[in-house]
C-alpha cells in the first residue's frame, strides 16, 4: 500500500474511533498502534486533527474528541488553521470502484 493511502486509512481509523466512542481518550502510543503508523507520522495526523478542531490534546497528553459547544481556549477563537490542516483537507481517499 502506498504511503498516502496508508495515511488516509489511518486517518479514517482515528476519526472513526473518536466518532464511535465519544469519550475515547488516546495517548500517542495508543493512537499509533490503532493507526498502524509510527509515532512521528501519527503525531502529524493528530496535530492536523487538532488544527481543524476535531480533537484536542489534554494537559496529560491524551487526545479526545472536541465538541462544538465546548468553550474555546484563550486566543483559539480567531486562530487560523495551519498549513498542515490545509494539506490534510486536500488529501482525498482512494476512489472506490464498483464493478457493474
């Protein structure tokens, strides 16, 4: 499997887990294991998910789902998404071909 496809699959796994288990809290090591990626690549994915405000990092280092009704942290309300988040949004999953 090509590297980009692996990242897309890993991203789907992590997002799916946070959506299916709303109170999930993952450490970087746990997220890396679930994603099937090394910790450096997984850290980049988690950081991008933070940038788009899908998850947040807790003071203990764990990651959890961010909720829309949650009050933003100081200075966060007007923060622009980083370039990393823009790249994450531009990654498209591989097309699914349906043989007719």
